[in-house]
C-alpha cells in the first residue's frame, strides 16, 4: 500500500516570525557575516530539503550566522521578512519568492540599501540583484513534454488526452514548466490537453480535487502532467480512488528521494524530473560575494529523469 501521507517538517520557531537556523560563531566572538533567508514555506518537503541543505552548509562556516524566515506561503509575509532583514542591516539577503511580481519591490529595496541579494529557485521581475541560482524550468518542462510524447506513441504518432495541473500560476517555475511542456505536446496533433489551466498551488490535496473533477468530466485520460511530485501523487490518489489509476500515466517534477523517486519506485508515478535544491550552492556563492569575489549573474542547476530504468541507481546514490 502506498503511503498517502503528505510529508512536512517544520524548521522550528523563532522570535518575531523569524526561524533562526544553522547558526555558528567563532569561539569567543560574533559571526563575521549575517545572512537572512526568506523562504516561501518551511513545511513543503522540497523546501524542507532546500532549507536543511542551506543550514548544514552554513554550519560548516563559523564566519556565518544564518537566519531563515518562514514566509508561511504568503507573499506579504515574505515582503515583511525581507524588509526586516534590511532594517537589521544583515550582510546579505537570500530570497526564494512565492510570486515573482510580489517580491520584486522588496528585492529592489534591499539592493538599493546596499545589501547584496541572491534570488533562488524563482525569479523576480527585475535585474536588481546580485545573482540567481536555480534550474531551467523551461528545459525541464520540455523534457517532461518530450517524455510524455514518447510514452503516448512517439514523435509524430503520439495519441492521447492529457491533464495538466499547475503550481502557482503567478510563479515563474509554473509558467516555464507549462511553456516547455506545451512546446513539445502541442507539436503533436494527436495530443489533446484537457483542463490545462487548473492551479493547485503546488498542493497535493488541491491536485486530488482537480483530478477528481477531471475524472468525472473525462471518461478517457491517458496522462497527467503535474508541475511537482506532490500534485502528481495527489492526482494518482484520486485516480486510485476512482479505480482508474491503471489506465493513466503520471509525471511530476522534484525527484527528491523520499517523495517523487519513492513514488516512481512504488509504481505510483511513471516518471519525475530532478529539481535540485539550491541551498548548498547559495551559501557557497554568498561567501564568495561577501569576500569580494566575482560571481556569475546566473547559475543553472542540473536535472535528470527518474523512471523505472534509473530509479534504483538514483535511490542508491542518495541512500
């Protein structure tokens, strides 16, 4: 039986809405540099891994003090957290926005205050930051689209009906994962995307409800493409409850060992694509900036497909 639980871990409580994480100081003195990180949420599993890697990397550098602020999945909370970091005059701010437009002004204000900003995972609508670190979501979406075409008959021959379940429509990853997938799927006359503007905001329970409605409306569904693994799994559970999971393939994105990769291994998902957390790289790049070193404007993280042919090797590597 596949575990239906949604995994979530809190990073801990803090003062005035800030969760203090990964703090270490040289013996007998304060840390040389203070970093403030505005994280979208501290409960979604991919972000738990993201924050944990950041804390662990920061803890290895005694010169650093890292504070992680939990945005509680609200743009206004993230804006307030970034503004608080500016008032505290931290040495560097890292931010992973819930929404691009919503965090743009806060990032610009921090930069104008002379504080370098690293934007992580999701972009903002400005170039007024020091560095962006994240994966190419357009590329991942195109890979997922090409994979779906292969599953449904191959290029020029693909046939089938596809349900697409979005993450937050105001976020750049969702927009790019959609565009990349559509570029591949829409080139196939035999593929029809049904209910392709459904926003589950990255949530498993919302995806379940969207899929339950899709199953009632469409007697034939061949494939579900969800913008992350929890949503793909939620769709799978809805199909299983309707007795239709055997007729549908499910594709997601994230590929963390305890979720997407496990669900591929268990047979719930057909495939997932690795979306590498940027936490560790962010700390290393922050140190370079604080030391006055030149850094690239953009760092692209890698990806790979995890399916029945690769899942065992992936899980063994991350055991």
